[in-house]
C-alpha cells in the first residue's frame, strides 16, 4: 500500500499495519514466499527485519491486494529516481509470477494461509492507488528520461533518439493507467521538440523527418498506453474468472465436506423418486450402504403409513416449492420405524429445469421423546402449581413486556395466554400495596435487590385476594435486563391467620359477651375458676358468689348429672351436647345443653364447660314437631307432589312421597341429584320447561304442563306450578311448588277429541252411505229384469258378477254405518264357516301377495246366534292387525271349530260360562306383541303402531262386539314368532240355520196403480220398469211436492206409495204424513239409504211397517208391495 511519508513529499513504502475484515492476521509464514522480490535489487528490496503482514481487504464485488511492507535500506537513504522506477516496474512484471506462486499456497481454510488470498492478488488496477501520485509519477519518470537524454548529449550529440521516451510512457501507463500514460506521451513529445529537435530551445520543427519522429512518438505512446490498458483489462477479467472458478471449487469442496461429515441423511433423488445420491449420514441413519441405496426407489425407506406425506411433499417439489421440516416416519434396514424431520428442496439444471430433489432427513426420535418428557414435566409442574396455587412470572426491565404461567393468570381471574405487561400487572394492586410493590420492583431494577412481599390484589373478576410475590433481578453485562419470580395465592392462609388473630382478639370479649354460659373449672376439685356473664344470668348468681365453689355446693346441679359428665370426661376427654336440667339460685328449672372438654391452662388440667339454655328451643321444637306432623299428614295424603328447592334449584329441600308414585323414582335419588328432575322431562318439552323454570319461578308465574318419562318407559302428563318464598328482607330464597299428574285428564281429552273425530267421520259416512246406496240400488233392481232377457251363459255370468259386487258394496256400507254410528244389526243364526270363507276371499284379493292365507272350518260347525255384520267386523279387525304385524310377509291362518267348556274342569275359561262354543282362531307369524303390552291391547285408543297408522280402536271394538255376543277373547303371543287370537262365541248346536227360500214365483200385481217418489232419476226409472214388468201401473214423482200433486191428480186410483225418505224440498216422512192426512188407508213402503233410528221411529208412529234399506233386492220390494196390497187374511210377516 502506498502512503505519504511525513518527512518527504515523494511516496515511500511503509509497513501495513491494517488487519483484514475477517479479523485474522497472517504474518511470518508468508514472508519467505516473497524473498524472490529481494533478488530483483538487493540494494533496494530486502527481507523485512520487523514483523510486517499481509493485509487483504474485501468488499462486495471487488478484491484488493495490499502489498507487504518492504522497508528501504537505512544506509542508502532515499534511492535515486531511476532505482525507484526499476523497483516498481519489476513488481509489475512479476505480478503474474506472484499470482501463480500464491495459488500454490494451501487452501483458504488452512491455518497456514490467509483466507481469500487468491482474490487479493487477482486485482489488476493501477499499481499506485492515489490519482495525484500516478500523475506525479508519470511526470517524474518522463522528466527523468528527459534529463538522462540531455546528460548523454556529449556522447551522442543532438540526435533525437526518441525511442528512449517509450520507456517512461510505458512505465507511466503501467503504473498509473491510461491518463498518466497519455501525460507521459505529451511530455515526451514536448520535451523532444523543445530540447532535441532542430532548432533547439523552440517548439518549432523544421525537418519533415523530425515531424515524422514526433508523430511516431505520439502515436506509439498512445498505442502503448491503450495496449497496456487493454492488457490490464484482459488480465483483470482472466483473474476474476480464475477467482470465480477457485471460489466455486472451494464451495464444492466445502459442500462435499459438509455433506460427507453431516450427521443428517442427505439424499438426492430424481423426479421418479429414484435415489441418485446417498451420504454417510444416510448410511448411519438407515443402515443401507450407498451401493445398496443408489438406484433404488425412495420407497425403500418409507413405511406405508408415510406414503401420503411423501406424495404431498413431492407435489410441492413438482411445483418448484420446498417443504421444510415435515415430521414423518422412515423405515430402517433392520425394520425399525423412526421419527424424522424432512426438508425437501428442488434441484434444477443450468437451464433452470427441475431434475430432482434434495432430501435432508434428521432423526428426531430422541427429540420427540424429549418433547414428550418435557410436556409431561410441564403438565406435572402445571398441576403442582395449580394444587399449590403458585406460578411464575417474568418481565423485561426495558420494555415492560412480560409473561406469566397459567396459574398466575388464574389467580388474577384472567384467561391463560392473555397478553400481560408490567403496567397491567401493577394495576391489580391499589393503595399502600401498590406503593410497596412499585418500590420493590424499582429497587430490583435499579439496585438488583430481591423482594418477598405479601400483598392484596383485586382480580379481573373484582375479587380480593392475598398473594405472595417473590422477585429477583437478572443482569447481563452489569445491567438488569429482566425481573422474574414466583406468585402464590395465599388467600386461604391469610384468611386463616386473620381469623386466628381476630379470634384471639375477640376471645376475651366473646367469652364475656357470649350468649352461651361458659365456665372454667379445675379438674382436681371441680371449683369454678372463671365464668362469663351469661353463666351468671343463667343461674342468677353474682361473680363473687360462684367463684371458688362447685355447682354441687351451690345446689345448681345434682350429683347424678355431675357423675354422668365426669364419666364421659374420663372416658373420652369430652362430653358433647348432653341435655341436662339445672336449677337457678331461685330454684327454677332450666333445660340446658352442656358440652364439656378437658383443657390445660398453665400446666393444670381444667374443664371448659359450655351451657346453652334450650328451654325455649325445647318448647319450640315441640311446637315444630306438631306443625311438621300436620304438614306431613297433609302433603302425604294429597295426590299431588309438593316440592321445595333453593332459589337456584341446586338443592332439593323437600319432596313429598307422591313423587315416587308419579315419577317412579325414589325421593332419595332426587335429594342426591336434583338435576334428575330435568332429565326425567320428555326431550320435546325439556327446553321449554328449563327456560320457564329459570325465568318464571322467582317471579311466581311458573305454570307449566309437560310430560315425564318414567324409568319403565311410560309417559305421564304433569301440571306443575311454582311459588317464590321471600325471607324477612323480601328477597326470594326458596321456591315451593305443586306438581299434579293429569295423565288421565289428558287421556280423556284425547279420547274426547278422537270421539269427536269419529262422530264427524260417522256423519260423513252417513252421507256417503246414502249416496252409495242410491248408486247401487239400480244395479241390484235391474238384475232380475236383465236375467230374463239374457240367454248366453257368459252374459249371465257377467250379470252375476255385477249383482255380487253390488251386494258386497251394500254389505260394506252397512258395516261402515255399524262401526261409525253404532247401529245395531239384526241377530240370527250365523254359520261361521261362511264368514271364514268370505273373509279369506277378501284377504286373498286385498292383502299383499307375500302373505299366505289359509282357512279351515269343519262341515258340522255349530251355528252361533249373532249379527253377521258385526262378526264379520271382528274377523276384519283381527286379520288387518295380523297383516300389519307381517310387513315382510308371512302366513295368516283362520280356523273354526266346535268346543265345549265344562263346569268345574280346567277347560272352563275364567271369562266364559260352561257350555258349547264355536272357537274362531286368527293366527299370524308376525313380529309378536311384547308381554308388557298384552294387558293393555284391548284398551280404547291404545296402540303399538306408529303415529298415523292406528287409532287404538280395532281390538277394543272386537272385545265390545264379542262381549255383546256373550263371548270372550284370549290372546297368546311370542316376540319374533307371532300371535294367536281366539274368539269364543256361544253356539246353538240344536238349532238349524234357516235360510229364506225363494218362493216358486215372484208375486205379481193385478194392475194396481203405485206412486213412486224418489229424487234419484235412475231409481225412479228402475222401480217403474220393475213394477211394470210385474203387473203394476206406475206413476212417478221427483220430490215430495210433485208426489202430492200426482197423488191429488189420481187420488182415486193410487193404492200404494213407494217413497224415499231423504229427499230435498219435502222429505219422505213429511210426504207420508201429508198423504195419510188425505188418505188414511194408503199403503206405504219407505226406502232409505241410511239406517236412521229417528226416522224409523217417526215412520212407526205413522203406521209404516215396510221399511226397506237401499239398495233393496227386487224380490224384497215386490214381496213387501204384495204384503201391503194383499187382503189381511193373506198377509205374512216380513221376511227381510
């Protein structure tokens, strides 16, 4: 490095004392390598005798060499300019040699060589760094050359010899660069023209050859300057390339050393997951050698459960992203699975294309084990702190930011993890405690003093707590940087200490002022040592009268009581709540509760006695017991449940025994778990009742109806009311209530509503039945008329189908009316065999095909007396239930048989009378009936079907019909196997079933005029054709008014009236009454689509005996007309 000397204005070489930026100083080991410089000129350059050093300075993008110090010989003084020039020129010429030799030095990380030395010697800028010195050097070397040329004039004369000036130009350009080189060129040309070319002493040049020399000199100087500049530029570029190559080589060597020495597994793989590189860390970690691993799939070391993780990381790689520190598992050669942390980075080629990934795998098995151990220790520490109510805290002394543990946060009633600062922590203190803690923290920060204080805080929940805070300062470099310590909740201890102090302070006052009579006596002689005022008042004595005496001496306590207390003291050392009777000084008896305990005072055994006057309490208890007995008798005799709870409902104070009967749970369970009341409420009602209890009980407006679920699964309806009870200050502190079981009421309400619906259905059914009967009537009445006109068997068969369909429709309508309106049918002998056959036919047509129907009835089956329609209804209800019990198909069997119940034998059923019965059996292979439901299946409205699939009236209807026939029903069922219903009906074995045989011929008329009145045109036309076919004349009318007009028009000829009952404008009853008023002997046949009992009674009062139900068979109509028109002697009872 060139520096200015203080003694001379010309530059000199001085030792460099600056260190490199790396902080490493390299000295003597490199001095010997520069001995070659001394050989250039031993008189000028020599080996330094003092320590001089290499100094390398590096800045980003540039490396600069600072030459070693080369002291000049002291004996020579200042060297001549020529020698200095030769010295500098020699250094420049040797710089390539120096660079090659220095590159042969050890590597940069060797302790024998300064780092980045090749960079230091790769700089080829101007040799002299100072710009001024460069130009001074150019001027000096040119001037020296001029002086040298002038000095040799005596030998060479005035010949120009301009070639000598190439030397200063070259040196100036080499040392200083292009600027100094051009300066040297200008100075050389100027000096030559002035001193050497004719005429001398003038700048004028005469000869053309001299001008050519000057031009050649100037051109050569400029060319040399620019050639040297280009040479230096090219050398700098070459040096930079060599330095970059050297750095890359060093980088690769270092990376190779790092990869080879790394304890982590560093694995390279291509985009197909094939391993391309495998370091020693991978060999140690997984157990596979490089030869075994390279070329294999990466799945070699990936267990199945981690393939998804690997796929996810490789997805990032394909997107050119890295995956850092992904925790997963890997499989070793020996089969072990280890926990690892994987960092995956993409690998690209020189064109930037993705060619693979670098995988750095770190074994974290021990780390995870340590983390688990740390978490365990932290949980133990946290739990211990929670139990001891102690935690830790830390505050930064400079920023005031802090941290405390979860337990400290809980002590302050703050959520764990809430941000905290020193100022916020101090805000929970107030008054003197705030001043104390601030002074302690200030002393800790400023003076490093620890502190241990017990203070009171106000938490975030506005609660007062006593805490113990211990803190100490932590310093770095002599300065306090933080304060930390522990924090403990000592509220309980403080409360105990405070209570103890207060107890001690109040003891004397409490002893004197205590309402309890207190006495201290000696155990040795039982004499009284001290008594309080209550003791004196109890016995009516003064202090002087009683001290020093015993109670027995004063006659205040009898000897037996004293002996009783003494024995208990001797046995256990105390006597508790012994009720005794004492005498006052005036002789009055008082009941007291005595508690005595042996204590030691001043080393002497004494007895501490507490006497409570319980005379008033005894009297109050007697009154209370009487009152409680009356209360108990009341609440236990009522059917409702009386209950009493605290305001919050967390404690059940009383519950009457009715709770066990209604809820099906014990009172003790409710006392133990008051919340079980809420759990018993039906889930659908629970939110409403809970909300009402919370908002309405204290206000006195709680009046709720809800359902409960008993343990047996049954549901009961409850009407519950609550009333608040206030204390002497008017504050509600209890809730009392009365709960009533209203299940029966709810059932009746439900039954009533269902009855109303059934009644509405019955009303609707009546209207429908009327219309349907009117529709079916023509089909039945036209059958005989058409039969006489048809000859084809196929046509007659079709007519039979029509007639059977109409008859079946009429039968179904009668059943509907019987069920909905309760209309009694006609009783007669019924063959159950026909019922079974008909029922089986209906089931085969209407039931699902996967239900097999089988029926069996013997030919000699006894007849039964009953209503065929109602018995048909019995079988219908039982078979429909059987169908519903077999949703997936099954077998339905109907049987009938004769059976005899004998008196006194085991075959007599408890519900039946001895005698002959026909047994009808309906058996299915369905799901069966639970045993708990068998006793209730015949109850009205009880059903086990889903909501909307049953009314609960089917089996109750069956039972009602069978009972009305003096029979009974039994049932047997097994879950999963099916059910068997048996219907016992009283039989009539001796009776024979009579069937009305058709007469040989249908009665015919003899030209009588019959008035037919019906609002249905089809029925009018059908009756007209029927009657005309059988010898009658017919007049028709569409309503009652037309009927009266028609009758009046042909009054003398009309002999009979056939009228519908239900007609608009004028119904049949009014028409009959009007015509009977005109013609009392008019024969009347009434027809109706309804079985209306009221209408039938009205017709009976009018003398109408022939009432036919629509649709009526033609035979029945003609026979009824014949009976009405025949002479009285020929009349016969009605047959239908």
